[in-house]
C-alpha cells in the first residue's frame, strides 16, 4: 500500500444526493470526480441495489439531482445545455434521456400524480454590458456574481407537453418548492419585505397552479429557511428570533408554528455545500432529521432517537417503501451509499494507507473543554513540525472522516508533520451555548481554544515549538491572520479565503451586513486582524478566489499590502473565476494547486527546504 499523494485528487469519487426508488429496492445517486483532461468536475448518475454491483445510468459530464417519478418508471435529472442546467427525463424501461425544458432549471420535485415537475430557476435576461443598479444589498451572491435584477422563481413544467409555467413573480427570491399532498398547490420560503436585506425575514407561502397571489402562512417570530410537505403536515426549518444560534424544526399548526421536540441541544443540519446533513423526511409516522454531534453529522428520529451514528457522517437521506437510504462518509471513505444500514457501494481507495486521526480533548484557559483531532504517523517519535488548521463558519466543525478537500493533511503527516484540527467555541455539535460563545468577539473569545492545545502538544513532546504553522479557510483564514498577528509563535501562516478587516468586509461581502449585525455585533476594529497587523512576522501565503463574494478578494489584498509594506515575506495567489467555495467544487487544477502551494510554503518556511 502507498501513502496518499495530492494527485490522488483525480482518483477520488464522491457520491451524493441519494434518491430511493419508490418501493425501496434501489438507490439513484450522483458520483462526482475530477476530470484532468477537461479540468472540470464530472458528475454522473449511478444506481445501486442490494446484491448487485452499482451501475452507471448516465454518462455526464455534469448530470445532477436525480429524482424518481412516483411510479418509479422515470428518472428526472439536470444536465447542462448551452451552459445552463435543464431538466431531462430518463425512462427506466430503456431509451435515451430526453430534454424536458428549454431553459434553465433547478432540482425538481414530482407532483404526486407524476404529471408535473416543480422547481426554482433564475428569471430574467440581463444585459451584461448595462450598468448595475442596486437599491438594496441583494445585488450579488457568491457563486452567481452580480445578479443584475435576476431573481429565482417557482416554475412547473408539464411532463407530457413540456409546457413551462412561471408561478411566482416579483422582487424576491423564491426558495425550493414543496408539493401539497393533493398536488394542487406548492409551498415555498421567501422574504417579501422591502427592508429584508436589513431585517432578515423568511416566511412560508403557498401558491396554486393558477399563479394567483401567494398566500403567507407564517407570522414573524421565526425566520423560515426551508419548507417540506411531509405527509399531511408542513415541516419548516428556521431560527427563533434573530438568525443566530441553532436551526430548529417546526410544524405548521392551526395557530402557527410549533417547535418540534428533537430531544437534542443540537443544530439541525438540512445540508448545504460544505455543511453535511439532509432535508427532514418521514418514515411512517417518525420524523427523521440530521444534526451534528461533535464533529459528525448523524441521522435521528424525533425525539432524539439515533438512527445512524458512530463513525458515520451523513450527507443525504431518502425514504421510500418504509426504507431509508443515505450517503455517509467514514474515516476511510469520502462517502458511500447505504440502504437500511447495508453498504451498497465502496468508494474507499483500497491501495492507499491512510494515517488515522486520534480524537483528543483539550482544556482552554478558562476550563472549557475543546475537542480536536490529531493526525500524526503513529510510528513517529519525538517533537516534530505541527500545522494548526482552522475550520470555517465559524459555525462549521471538523469531522474525523476522510476529507478530499484537505489532502495536504495526509501528505504532511506522511512527511513527519502533525496536523491539528480543533472544534473551538463557535463550532457546531456541542450545544447552543458553545455554538454562540464567540458571537460578537471573534478572535477575542476563541484564540485560547487554539493556543492551549498547542501548548499541551508541545509539553507532551509531540510538537516542536520552533516549527509551528497555521492555516485555515474562510473563518479559518480570518483566524490564520488573527493568530499570526496576536501571537508570535508561528513560523508560517497560510490564510485561505481570508477576512482581514471586518469594517470593509461588512460593506463588500454578499453577507456583510448580516455578519456585522448578528455575528460580529460589537467593535469591528477590535475584532479585525488588520488592527494588529504591525506585529506579524510569519511568512504568509494568501490563497483567494477572484470571484469570492462572501469574503471578497480585497480582504486578501489588504493583508498582502500591509505585510509587503512591512517587509514580511508574503505571496498572494488569486484563482481566476473562483468563488468562495472553489476549494470544494472549483476547477480540479485550482484545487490541486491550492493543496500543492500549502505543502511547498510550509516546507520552505518551517522546514527550510522547497518540496
């Protein structure tokens, strides 16, 4: 067996979006790989069933979002045509896929009778050369860029005729729709208030197939973020009050929203890029949902009954025929498809010798326990170089599973490094008080959660105090700047997708105002690394996407200029066309380059030799 190399990026296949066929006998799912020749991410749709080898249903190159018809005879999915994803239908009794829509579409949902598909899609054809006029803060979005007045709206398409009908219209973004059990109306989440960019709001609306004015079902008090029609009841995800703290589940009752008793002090995870989880589902009368416990995302049945736990981290769930399909990552696999606990696929790389993660529990200076994971070759002895890697969010969390986005962890560990990943206060999976403990005090409340574990590993003889480095992405990039500016122990720093100045960030990020008001409430200058930049001595490598609208590239430019002026060794690498999430779904060559540059910078400035 061999150690993992960075070019193994091109061998890793990641499954996702499991969809259990009606009757529960087979699972359709996507498989995403990196294509070296095209420098694109390739996605295909596969089928897995007990007792049979998985087989490919579509040939890609970018087929996504499989959805079964109610009778299980047809699979709808998205395939790009002229650069826009469009709905296609694949007959399961034989034949080629046929295009159903002639315009852009999103992941679709079949009507109960199988006659229609509902989806959201962008509405509007802006002139790319016309001036961009903005009256609210909703004028750009990471991954989409400048919106130029384009809004997402609800559409339905007739399966027999291909007739596409737009149901919603107006200056608002409609969320993913959900069919009522009788197929007569659709529920969706949106905010229609004029000042919704300044006062976060989201409500559940329904609309009939005649396209009449949407009807609001929920009142203020809960900021709704998603809705699903499960059986006869509407299930809603959202926040109680301000958009901070845990996401909760609610059901719509005659007198308003009633909170679902999950039996857990945990954040409900409905699934977003970089954040595992799945939409709630109904198994008989039992409501299934995902929540993060420690670093792993598990599947539960309300109230708090563990359905999938242990080493599995769940990132997709589907229910049909009284059975449950899901995708889960483990320490040896980026993800596999399971049906009622039986593994149907095997996406581990059997010829690779992956080094194991060791769970560690550290103590912060104020006595707060901090969970972390140490990656180190168990055959190594004595103190060696250590890399602290900080997760994003700040409300994400490291999970002790195979991580294809951070291949440099395994590569460094094979070269004698220790890699330390920590879930400090602010991380998800440890209760709401822990989750909100750094609100309004970024860097100030959580810095000790990183430094105390390093002190402990130095005292144990694991880490060499003269060979320490720090990296991280997004909030992790913020902390890489903050720690290198407020603590002189680090010999190298690598902020990715960084934040250096919260004041400028609040006016340039697509989420800047919300971050300013609800996440960083308080003195922005005191929480900004740029305030302390004069103390930085660590050679710094900045890695940033050119089209990052969440943490705009100007954040890296400010840090780069400030260090360059002070004579600190610094390098800025900008990835053309890359959004904030490029290290997860960007061009394979960019993702490989990101990993390679981290290893080379650490070898140069911490070890003293180019890799």
